């Protein structure tokens, strides 16, 4: 026997879609003489592509990845529920899959009978179930309800019983798919303790989860799947970091697309019609106002208006290395660069910017007028950059207003909430502003030393 | 395929407990509970008896007492038809088992057939009561054939159940088609009329094509008519055909097996 509990080599799984529709009907199949054709797959969808990994005996192996990345398919292949289209799956030892808890419980019959049938389904003999029955019921904490029909159980009780049966099958290889959220806090701890116990007994655990913390805490190795391909594998910390970096990147791309769409929408709108007559309104510079009426960012309309004598042709958010980005870390530098085109030379101009969080609160607003810069002349193409040395905001999504207008508020080009960016933070602190800070304590206060991986 | 067939034997514990569950669950929560297994056929029987002895009296002297004659055919038919109806939907309704648990799919249609077989056996008790009540004793020599005919029907029904259940996964309207087909099939089988009737004999070759004719006639000869079981030859032939059908259906089922988890 090899030292690996699970070995996948070059495994691909292609799902088939039959006839491109949900259910074929025999009537239509007969009418179109397509019985054989309908049974043959037409479209295919690759759920896993050439995935290889080996899980040594006795370790806990985490699989992470976005929704639809093939994690559950991988688990089903290991469980033997589906067969790989190509490649081989080798599993040494008895497998128990915590995929669907209580699948196969019959609602009408009692918990006791269901435990027996479920246990037999999972591969135990009747005698083996009988021997473990007490333990199972204790674990599920269902002593007084075990003879009631399962249909009277709450969903938590149902899950607990399913979990208890599956985990008492005494598997060599335990497959866990995102099921730790089944019970209350106490039960979750019990499950984790049980996992730890199985680990001590040298069982192999394959854990599919979105909870990166769990992977970091529990797993000896991890695998990151993306679009059915293995992206990284090995030390959990490293794999998680790689995964997070990629999540950030795709978030960035999403924000970029959303921003481009918003800008395109308002630009084509205002190009078509006349601009709203906002010029008469404020005597004070518009961008410097804390927006009092604005209760919620989502109620505020994105928009663009102004005479366009001076036009903002591009707005770029730049990260510390000067690249366009939409995702920043709290405390990182950020620069907002406006590219402008003055169609006629101007002597009266103010550049402004304000920043809103998701609740529509203006986090910060400023312009060149309030900062007492006296305009002299602007003509042709120009660039204006506002550099923020340290973006001290808490985690969240923020939107930007940028504008160029005259000193008394007549707008040349006003971009309202068109630009979105995200701020990420390792600390889940709250509020809006995250000042640079540090804690200090007198010697009588002591904390446990934290491991590096916080 | 051979490996899977052999595995089926390993799953007998699972099959038997699922059959028990099926039977328990069916009547759990109903006041009369298991008595329904008796009441259903009894009610059916009294309706048919009323219709065919009072409203449309069947005057064929061979088939008297009519209630007993008809019951001999209806019991196995009920086993057959409800097995097929239940089996055809079994994979779809057991979908979460197939998708989420490592579970041999063929167990589900087989359980449908076996659970209905148990009902059939319970119905036999009522039939025995009728036979005693009418003092109509079957020929003990013929009774030897009884296990044979049950076995042949079991194989035939399982074959069709496997085939239909696999097909229903892909063609959901099979169930609707099937209920109509079974209705037609019922009247095309000599169950409520004796096959010795001269009007029936005129189409004998057509009736011979219907496999259930041979089962129904065999049951009637064993349990109802006097004399030797003249239909034994037909029965054995049907048995052979059923085994072939079973293997073919199992092969078909096995071929489609991998598509179940994705299509249900």
C-alpha cells in the first residue's frame, strides 16, 4: 500500500449537458427521432482540468477556491460519487463523505431507524451501527428525540444527526465539504474536537471550505483550485496568500469594468442633451461642501455635468508604484490623477475632490480654492495629481467625486460618484478613519505573545 | 457490469433495510397503519366483484366464483404495475442520494419492486382467506409451480423497472406515458376475463405476445383452475426471456449510470 491516502493524477472531469435543455421529453425525442442523440452529450463543461495532487496519510488537506472552481467536484471524485472523465483517482481506505448531511434520511420514520439505515448506506453493517448507536446519539445530543420521526426535527437537529452518523463511520479518509456551519457554537467546537481526535488517530481529512481561517489553523497542506485547475499547492499560508492576491486582482478588474461602464453611461447621456442648470446654485465651491442631504451613497445618482470648457478626460487611481489600481490597502499611498483638456484658455479654475464611503458619508473633501491656491492660467492638455501619502481608511468600498469648476462654483466638468475603489485591511476595525496608532502598556499589563501568522 | 452485479449481493443488507423503511414509512402516521395493505386490495376487489357480477355479469361458467378468479390475476398485476410506477420515479425522487452519497443507484428501483412484492405476499393472505371461504381448493401439485411464477415475475419486473428508471432520468414524461400504458396493458391481459373465453382465443396469438398473459394465466391455473398446470412451458420460456431482458436492462442501466448524478 502506498503512503498516500488520496492520489489524483491528471484528473479531468467534463460535465455533460444533455441536449442543451433541462429535461428531454420522450415525446419530442420520438417525434424528432433523436432518442440516441439526446442520450449523447452535446455540450460539455470542464469542471476540472488536469488536476493532480496527492494527500499523504494522516494529514489534513484543505481545498480552497472561489465558487465554481471545482472544489466540490474534486471531493465527489474522491468520494467515488462521480467518475473522472480522464485520469485516475486512487483512494486507500474507507471513505466517509460529509457532503450532504442527512441525505437519505426518511422524514416519516424515527431518528433511530434513520441512524441504522444511514449507517448502512455509508457502508457499516447493522451490527456495527448497533455498537456505535449510543455514541452517535450522544454526539448528536438527541437522546430524548431519537424515537421521534425525523420530520419533527429542527434543521439543526437534522444536521447534527447526519453529522454524527457520518463521523462515526470510522473512516480512514474523511471528506468534509463546508459543513462546519451546521450547529451552534458549542456543536461546532465539538466537531472541531472530533476532527482533532481523528487527526490524532492518523486519519486523513480532506476539507473543502471557504473559511480560510480554518484552513490556516487546521490544515497541514492546502490546494487552491481556480476554474478547475490547480493554481497552488503546499504550505497553507503560502497558498492562502496566493489565493487572496488573485481575489484582489479579480476584484480590481471588476471595479475597473464597473467604473468604465458608469463613466461611459453618463458621458453618452450628457453628450446627447444639455447640461443641468446647476451653475446658479452654490456660491461656495461645490466640492468642498460636506454633502448634508446625502443620506446614502446609493441614493445619490452618479452623474456628470458642466459646460466642458475644461474637460476631465481621464481619472486614474494610482498605487504606490504608479500603476492604475482599484484596490488599496489601508495605509498605502494613493494618488488621484486627473487628465484635463482646456478647450479655451481659462483663468478661473478650481480642482476639487471628495471621497465618500458606502454609507454616503463624505470622508474627506478638498479643493484648490479652499487650500488658497490662486488660479492664473490653464490651457491645452493638463494633468493634476492629488497624492495621499497614507490612505488611512477602514476596509470598505469608497466612491470619488472629482470636479473642475470656477471659484464661484460654475462647473466646467463635474464627475459625481463615478469612480469606485476598495480599501482592504487586515484588521477588522470599525469607523471611517484609521489613524496611525500604536498601543503602549505599563509593565503590569501583559499579553500572550502572538505567533507570526496572525 | 459483472463486478457491479456481484456488488449488488453485497448490498443486500442495504436493500432489505430500505425495503423495511419503505414499508414502515408508507403507513406511518395513518390510523389504520399496516391494515391498509389489506384494505386496499379488499376494496378494489369488492368494486370489481360488484361491477362484474351485478352490473356486467360475467357469465362464463369457467370463471366461477368470479371474485376468486379475478383476485388471482389482480394481485400479481398490482405488484407489477405499482412496481413499475414507483421504480420509474425512484431515481428522480432519490436524487439527493445519488448525487451526494456513494450509493449504488440500481438499489432504488429494486427496492420499489421488492417493497411491492411484500404487499403482494400480504395480499395472498386475503386470497387464501377467499379460497377457504369459497372452499375452492387449489391443486397441491400445481402449487409447486407457485414459487416459479413468482420468481419469473420478479425477474421480469426488475428488468423493466431498471430500464424504466434509467430512462425516466432523461425523459421525465415516461411516468405519464407509463400510467396510460399500464391501463391499456391491464385490459389487454386476461385478468378480469378468462383466457379460455372463445372471444379471447380468437386473438390467441396476440395475447401470447403479451408477457403478462403468461404470468396471469399461470397464477390462475395454479391457484384457481383444477387440473395440471398446462401453461408451465410458456412460463419457463418467459422465465428465460426475462433473464435475458434483465441482463439487457442491467447493461443499459450500467451504461447510463454515470449520467445519473448529473441529470437527476
